[in-house]
C-alpha cells in the first residue's frame, strides 16, 4: 500500500546530513513510499543539491520556519514554536496529508506536542515509548522507556495491551508473551502498583506470564516487558552502557599484543556477526504508542543507517494500522481470560 511519511528533517544531532540522506535511501528501496521533508526549504534544497537529488512527486518539501532545539523546554516548544519542523510534521499526520511522522528531535517536546495535537486513543491515559531491544531469543519490546516516570496500575495495564498489539502487528505473533518487570519473580515481590497490575493482567485475555527481573529482559523468552518510564529508561541506558563496555573490552584485548591481534583476525567473522546482532542502529526507531496517529522517535545521534531504520519502522506500523489494533485489543483484553495453565517466565 502507498505510504506517506512526514520527516522532521531539521531534527537530531546531525540534522539534514542524516535525515535527507536516509529518506532518499528508503525511497530507493520502497517504490510505494512517499516522503515529505519538513523544515527550512532553502536548507533542504541545498542539501538535496549536495546529494544530486531534486524534489519530486515522491520527495516533497514542506516548509517550516522554526526548529525545536534538543535542550528546549517541552512546554515552551509547544507553546512558542507552532511553525517548527516537528510541529508541522505532526500537523501533517493530524490533517491526513501524511500517515506517520519520524523525528530525531527533543523527546519531551515530541511527546508533548504529539499528545496535544493528535490526542490519545479512547481508553488510553498516556502514550508510552516502546522499542525493540536485543536479547538471546532475538529481541523483546519494552515499554515505557521514559515518557512516564510514575504510572498507575491501570496505565501499566494499558502499556501491556499496547505492547501486545504492536508485537502482533510487527511480528505476526498472535498471543505475545507479556511480563512485568519486577525486583523478583515471586508473586509477593514488588510494590503495590506492580502487584495490582499483575492482578489486572491475570484477569485479562492477554498472555501474561508473570514477573521478570532485570536480567530477564535479555535472557527470558518473552515478547513484551512492561514497566514505568523511570525504570524502563534506566534499564535501557544500563543495557546500552554494558554493550559499549563489552565492545571496549574486546577492542582493548584484541589489540593488546601481536598474539591477540592474530587471534582477532581469526575471530573476525564471529566478531562481525556479533556486531550486527547488537548494533543499535538496527533497533533504532521507538514508537510513541497510544496516540491516534503514528509517531516514531529516532535516537538523536543516529546516523544514516539508524535513521533509515526508524523510517522503515514507521512504514511497517502504518501498513499494519497499529493504532486501530491497539483500540481493538484494548476492548478484548478487558474481557475475563479463559482458564489457562500459566506459562513459565
């Protein structure tokens, strides 16, 4: 199906150098894709010229006179920059000119503006940030990753519904395995909010398998891990830090002396394969779930490969109509679940 995306072309640490090149790369591989580059028209045209490309039917420019900086207050950005590339791109989704938008900009401003303009789906209190994270079984989708520092049991339940709907849409798994992140696997562990959420999930039709601890994010056979945004963001950044530390250790060891350098040459195929499995660029593109439209957040430091992956995530979510799936599953999940043996985490 044809898909039109609005790209916040001015966003991210690298701005037009990354966003425009990534957009053009995705256009080459997707004949049904149309992209609107939202931002300063003169600057975008200049960048297209450097890349020996010109605006065309599948790559249009939508002018926006302002840019939201990475450290700008979300409230100030929403109130004072109504012609920012971020706001205009979101407006394109609201108006139906585009089916989704992608931005590498200020996360807080993106979430606040998207929620204000697009509104949340019926039955959803707050949007949540979700992304795929590599684990031993491929990857797991985890939410919330930073949008909501404190959550009620009802909101965590809604996150579980949204994550389950996303995994079904993106991976085709009809009954994704859903787990709650906790400080232990025993039912008596955790805060009152966590235990109340567990009770709601057990009474629902979701495939809830119980609690997982922090290591279970990377080692358990689960599809969706649910937590509040404070815990989720800490867990995400901790995992990223550990991955970078391991890479640094490997680099130091394989360059320590001549013998280690020779060993590195022999191990190069395995090292390259490992690098691909944990390359964060392949997982770039976090969804702001719970909105009435599709909004994808790229990491601010993403390069062309990473930002292109975020664009592909947006295309896939549009094709699978994720917001509609969430609304449908929310109604189904509230029905009492039929008695089933509980799966092990």
